[in-house]
């Protein structure tokens, strides 16, 4: 028994040492690549802004009665591909989305912003990880558009995911948990927007105060609109779990369409569409003014 205990302690010590060595190696490599990684991250924010700005513009066109249809990020990329020099734009956006994904994964793994290992920090870093992989998936979709001119885009991907979850043991609970997580994220975004908490991450050192105030308002409106969309998606996920009906889940496009079906729907859709456009603008603002600390990450 003593030998087993000693072996277990040795194994744990070896694993911990291996993890520490890997983290130190990653931090060392990241510090050396910091200028390039920072440039990629900034380009990533700009690319994300183009995608979300397009989502907002298309929804705003619907709200103003100019035709078209609401869509999500993949639908926006398909529309952007149709522009002149669309293939070149797809390659640029692929690079940008990869850069943004890498920045999110660095935030999660190396914690350059000092979120820490407490529950709140761990949850934030888990969110960065999810965002990183989600943006890698979007980058892969964009690369396929650039390479072969088309990519598979399911019109009801949220429903497919919900159906898979519901068929798991305890599927209703898992889907409800997903809905609650969306509501928590939405609440966090609305709180962040209300208090302009995001301003601590930017440095408007070379801008007049009036411009700073305008950009802050754009950020507040944009982040709040994203929170509203997540509230809608979270509520529908809970309803889908309650009714055990995957078809009740919605994504960004369906959430925007749902807004239009409500009383004063065009006004509601227009407000959230304008807010989504503001979110895209805010992403571009971050490309220039966000504090991105990569060197010295540990």
C-alpha cells in the first residue's frame, strides 16, 4: 500500500511538472511571437467587426423594408463572398478569424489579463476557450468559401445540436443548462454594457473626449444588443428543453426574425439590427484601441 501511495505521488508530481513545463514553454514561445500575435489579434477584431457589421446591415435592410432576409455570421460570409474580390476578402477574413481565435485561446490558457483561478476567472477563461474554438470553426468555413467557392451551411444547426443533446441521457437537463448559460452570459453582457465595464480594456489616449464618449455609447449599444439576442436564444433553449422539442431553439437569424413578428416588430428589429451594426463597429474600434497584453503572460 505504501508503495502504491509513493507511486501515485511520483506520478502526480511528474504530471504537475510536465504541465508546468508545457505552460512555461508556451509562455516563452508566446512572448517571442508577441508582436505578430498582437497584430493578428487586432486584425481578428477588425474581421469580426466586418462579419457582425454585415449581419446588422442585412437585418437593418429588412427592418427598413428594403428586402433581403436576416442571417447569422455564416450567412453574412456567404453574402460577403458575392462582393467584387470576394475570394480575396474571404482569405483576409480567414486570417483575421484565426488571429482572433488564437487571441481568445491565449487569454484562456496563459491568462495575460490576470483573470485568475477563482470561480469567476475560470468561467471567463472557459468562455474564451469556447469562443476560440467557435471562431476557428468559422475560420474553417470561411477558408472553404475561399478555396472552393462554397461551404456547407445548415439552416437549422441549432436545432440539430439541440436534437443531439436531447437524445443524450438527461438531455433535457443538459439543454436547459445550455439555455441558463446563455442567459447568464446575456446578463453579464447587459451589465457590462450598462456600466461601460468594457472601457477598462481600451485606451483612447489620442482622441478628444467627445469622440471617446461617442465610441463608448457605440460599445454600450452594441454589447447590449448582443445581450438581447442571447436572452432570446437562451429563453427558447429553455422552452425547447421543457417541451423536449429541438425545433424550438433559435440562432441569431431566427432571433432577429422572431423580433420582427412581435408588435412593432420592424421597430424592434431595427433597434437590435442597429445595435448589432454598432457591435461590429465596436469590434473595429477594438482593433485599434484595445489593450492587448501578450508579452509577460504566465
